């Protein structure tokens, strides 16, 4: 986008936000990539040299839990070295403006939105910072402390797994239901840093427009147009760490 085009698009987006009663955000890997969190999925379909099904599926876990933990421990170690960026912080300021009428739905598992100060966050794919016991089902927030390659549940000594939604697994019913409600009830949906190809998360975009007297306005914030662009009422193309602060400045 030219500077003139971006400025006009920012004004339009700010106008829609200014009159919105409820705001929902769907964020993806692009937001965290600006902090230095690798997106991991390469063009060859590998994550850090591993097939997705080997490190991010129930079958991979059953075959080699040691490899799975080594993979996720590497991701945890990386997240421990990064910090939220201006895009994360702009979303915190946005939440302060709308309060409990603001919901941030994230596909990211790094916890950076919460670290930045966002409160009403729905981590639909789980969190790197949490573990789940395969025996007693207890979920615990372990932060980013070292866990080793075969961590055990402190309560029952069962085997722990990352509390992450893997390929082939369903999203947590309560979290996903809350995300769908937020998307349906919002007046403006911001789609930030996501390619909008991972489902069911991407379905929140059409949900925001469907079966409503006044469909939500969709504001896309991304480096380039994506699958979400067909639904977008306005596109803001550039790094979210630059675009979102500019949008908040427009809001005043």
C-alpha cells in the first residue's frame, strides 16, 4: 500500500471502530513473528525439520513422546527469549477502551498476548506454558520453566503432555463456544497476522457476518492479502507492530 492508501484505510478502520459497541480480534502467527517467534511451518511442510504428524499429532505422541517434548521444549525455550511487541501492546490499549465488550481470540500458543497485559484472551489452540496430565487430566500453568524430556504430573505421577491442540484433535468446547459468540456478537472483527487457512479458527470470519441484521465490519491487518481478504471491508497491509499502534493513534 502507498502511504496515502494506508492513511485512508486507517481513517476508515478507525471510523468503524469508533462506533462499535463490541470488538473481537482474531490473531495469528504473524503477530508473534514480529517478536521473533518462528512460525515453524515451512513451505516444505516441516516444523523444525520434523514432519507435522510426528510432533503435533496424537499418533506422533504415541509413537515418540520424547521427540514431542524435545520439540516443544525448544519452542518454550525460544518464547522465553522474546517479548511482546508494539502490536501486542496496541491490542492491550484497545481492550482498555472497550473493557468486557472486547474479546481477543488467538491461534497463538506462546502466551505473549497475556504477557503484554491482555485479559479477555481465548487461546483456542492451547498454550505452551501449560501441561495436561494424560492420567488425571489435570491442567497446570508451568510458565516457561525447564520441564525435561519426560515430565511427570506432580499430583499423580502420570505422564504430562503439552496442553496444545494437535492436528486431529478438537478445540476445547468451552473456549471455542466463547469465541464463536464473540465473533457473532461483535460489530467489528479485526483479523490480525493470520493467513486464515487454519480451520475452524478461520470460520470466525464468516461467522461475524452471518445471520445478523447488521454484519460486522472486518478489518484485516496483515503483511499481504490473505484468504480473509474476501470478507474484509478494509485492509491494512504492513507489519501489525506498526499498523496497530497507528490505528490506536487514529482512535485517540
